[in-house]
C-alpha cells in the first residue's frame, strides 16, 4: 500500500494538506502506526502486515593473527596469518567458508602458504527464550601441504549452547574432528625409523560473557583440544574475546589466548574487521 507520491507536485495547493510522514500511503491523521519502516507493507491503518526486507544476509570478515607455536613440530615459531571469512544467513540456517594464508619463521626453518580451508553449515534454534543451541557440520579441505601425508579430507561436527540472563551469558561448545589422514613413517638422519600417528580429536570450551554496553560484548573462556598427533599432549588455553558493533553494517573482533599447556602457543592474538549486509 506504499506509493511514491510524485504526482503531488502537480496538484493544486489546496490538496497539499495531505501529510504522510513515514511514506506508507496512509494519511498521518489516520495512521495508527506513524513510524513504520519504508520496507514494510502496511494495512489501511498504517500498521505493518509484512516486512519486505530480505531474509538473506551475508558478511565478509578480514583478519590477521599471530601465534608462537608450530603444531606440526611443536617448535616455538612466530606465525603471522591473514584470513578471509564469508558467511551466508537464511533465517536459522547459515553457511561459512574460511581461507587463510600463513608466514612462519623459527630458528630452524621458514615456511609460507595456504592453511587448510574450512567450510561448514549450521542450524540455530531456541528451545527456551534464554537458551540458544547451535549445531553444525563441516569439512577441512587440505589446501595446506605439511609434507607429512596429512592431505585427506577431514570432517567436523560442532555443537554449542548459550544461556542468557540479564546482560550476561554462559556458554559452552564441543567439536569432534574425524581425521582421515594415514600414519606417516620415515627414517631420520640417524637412520632410525620414525612414525607419525594421527588421531580423531575432541575439543571443548566453556566461558562467561557480558555486554558492558549495547555495542560491546566481552567474554572469557577455557579451551581444550586433542592434538591430531598421537604423541602430543592436550592443547589447553585461556582466552578473552571482544566484539564491537561499529554500526548497522561494520563490526570488529579481538581475541587473545594464553597457552596453559606446553603443546599450546604461549600467545595467540587475532584482530578482525567485518561487514554485514
């Protein structure tokens, strides 16, 4: 019922008493909902009967990160990574794809190239008003070649929950990775046989978050994950996370993790900038 009333410019001045502030086609004198969004379809009272905005949404996120360990060798290594993430949202469903490029330097070697690529799909639902549950499945595409025979497609199952109260929430997540890589055997410089064994991994996190302002979200969590290598202990870390909503389209995130186990990076930091549309 919304019209562009350009023809008003040609009407006699006596008719210009007509006023439609929110441009929904209903005179302000009869409009019972005077501030409906321009994209809404309204009834004869000027009230929304259907939102015409699209249920399809997207975001694109650019990021950079720094870490201090190489998970292949467990050697202390300075690694800088740049990443590109794209997400598609439709109602309760979403799709995600992440690609990244790394540059690693240590005392014994240097290496650059693509990390593995991650793609996944998710479904989110709310069994209670305060409880949100998200489940998903994905695949790790072997775009990174370590030279250790781990170039097969791996599969991931993901589940997370969040319970909100006041301006806070408690959350937890679980991730299972089915690692399809074959064990790798070689002979070292001393002519001794060495076998690198791979295993499926379990990972989980628990944490607490809050909103100090409407635009800022902060959280802290404990994170633990098996290594894909059988001989490496569980990777444990404590992390903090911040999300800042710059405006209706732009947002940024920052995260920092401190390693709690010898297998974890001593320090990990990430800064990302995203655009939502």
